[in-house]
C-alpha cells in the first residue's frame, strides 16, 4: 500500500497525519511549541522550533506504521496563515521570531494606511480589510524594526514567507521559495483578480519584491524532500482554512464549513468569481488545482478554542482542554454569565483591534462551571455573528453547517451551535479535514486520487446535531451576547 502524508502546521502545535487511499487516518503525531508574548497584544513563534517540531512529527508518523519514504506517494502542507517569517537566504536563519496572525502590534500602521485613504484600494485588490491580522504590515514591521533588515532585503539576501513557504524551503534544503494562491491571498500584497503580487501595494507598504516567493498552484509538485530517507514529492499547499474547505468537499458554490481550532474560520465557496462583502467579511482565494482560481467568502474569529486553553493555562480551571465539557455540563445554563474572548481584538464581522476580553453578568452565585459554559457558548455566538453576515452578503439562507477541528469533539458546543443557529450542524467521520484537504491536494497532483468526484465519494457523516432550543429562547440569549459584545469593544482605545 502507499499513503499520503499531510503536514499540518498550526498555531499551537505541529502535526503529521498519514492518510490511506480511502481518506482514513492511519497514523498521527503531534508536538506543541512555545507561544511567545513579548508585550500585551504581541504574539510570536520561534520559526526554527516550528520547523524542528514539524520535521520530528513527520518522521514519527511514518515510523508508527513502519513505513519507508517509498511508501509515501506525496506530501501535502497546510499551515497557520498570515504568520510571517523572514530569513537569510544563505544561512536559512530567521532574522526575527515569526510574527503570528494573532499579533496586534501593527494596529497603528493599519490606522495610518486608512487615514491616507488606502483602505478601498487594498480591499478591491486583495479582498481584505486593513487589519494587523494580515501579513503585509507584519513584514513591514520586521523590515523597519530589525537592525539591518531593510538594507538586506533591498540587497536581495532575505526571503519572506508564510509558514508553508518556510516549510517548503526547509524541506527542500533551500531549493524552493514558493507559496500557493490561498496563502498569498492573505498577505495584503496579492491581487486576487490577477493572481499575482501587486506592485502598487508593495510600493505603499515599502516592501521589496525580491523578498516574495513564487506563487504556484495549490496542487502540483513543487520539489522533493529527503527528510523521510528517500526523495518524496511535495505536491500540495493550502492555507489551513481553505484546506479544510477542500477537505470537507465543499466544492460547489454556496457550500459552507466552519473550523473550530485556535480561532474559528467559516468559509463559503463562491466559485470562479470573488464575492465582495458589505458586512465586513473577507474575500479570499480558496484554491487553484490547475483549473484557475476558486474563491471563498470568509469570516475569521480570532479566539475560538483558544478560550478553552485560557481557562486551562490562564485561570487553571481545568487540567486539560477536554475537561471543559464536563465542567460546563455541571450547570443547566450560563447563569447570565457571558464571556467575550476578545484577547487580541475582534475579527469578523466587527474588526475591532482595540476590543479586549470581558466577563460580564457575574453574581455571587456564579461558579467556575458558569464561566466554562460561557466560554464554550462564546464560540457558538461568534460563529452565529459571522453566519448572519455571510447570509446577508450571499443572499443564501444556510440550512446546514459542516464543521471540523478539535473543538467539534465537544458535544455540548456542537448542540448549542445548532440551537443558536437554528440549522443542522454536521460533523464528518474524519474531523481532521484541514490535514485531509492538504492530503487531497497533494494526492490529486500525483494521481493518487483521480478527481473531485473520487474525493467526494469518501466524505462521510459521523453525527448530525439538530436544533432543539425554541427560537425565542435562542434569540434572547443571542441578544444578551450582543450587549456583552458592545461592552468589550474599543476598550484599549478608551
């Protein structure tokens, strides 16, 4: 038998998953790595640690099955998007820690760009809003704040990349400096209509073009790696959320998925034409499998599952993330407690870089269980806010939400999500759809799978959650959430 190896490089851990021809998981390995917080609102990673943990789990996953390099048909990569790495082309060493997508240090820069009237141009060309979430201002910050970085960039000795690019560079020993359109479209530097880096945007942000990787399709052989012991093709790249959309086989316009990871990310396939939002959503490239660009409408929630990690690491209410469901289930409802996890501001549809986390509605009778339940419910409320905006933009009333990601194992969350939305929530048999999407992209490139219909035949439902709450009750709960949300907004600016 032969297999496809997916490298799933996320915000808090690096994973490797081996898939067989049926799309089933045969082996998995995972390593967490450090989260670095130099200042409030700043988030960094050690890019060398990212690479090392990703290499280790790749070797561990295939060793679990006793596989050789010849047993791996192809490698697919999916990655945390927007996180920015700049490194020396000769030594391969980063010039600074990777600046993570959650990082808010460039909020003043984005304000400055808006004040100069650039917001409309960026949105028209990139489909994005001017927010520190995206890579462009992170890259400029490194050039302006790391000693000698701008001079070296102008001399052509530095390279920039999102994490996919960084991994391919290391996997191929520096032979290939590439990315795909799904990742390029998250940088504020890429014209999603032309499918190319844009000179006007580069000039506005004062970024030398020589820093940028070559943009290739999402499904093709980019190069080969020898880390497994032979020569294995790297054949698929997809930003994590677009890869999840592909892994959920949302191949037709109007199909929607939501990934519950560190953040939550909802994408709607809009086909061959970009749909621009009137409700603060993003327009992005979904993928290019060699048939041209496909687009998606996206709502990005910065803190999803990360709120549970905060309960564990910040408050010490639980020992492991899996414990949160049991704690929350100790109470029948939230007891009037609402938690707005705006730890790094608010994403779609609010885009408030100055919002901060809030717990409101506490009484003497409030308990750790109420706080845990409020944390879980915050994920569902934020998702509902994005869905309402997406329905308004697309004119499509959703009847089903396909879900994936680690937090979907929480049945309490999934049921509450269905109740708040009033639509069925469908959890697939294979929940690791981000990694599965990367595997599909790689497998298609080398003929391991034939086409999209071949892939679609493998997608199976594990459980469907039907709405059980009366609508007047769910609407009242959501209205209270909106009140709590308003109290969290613009806190830092005040």
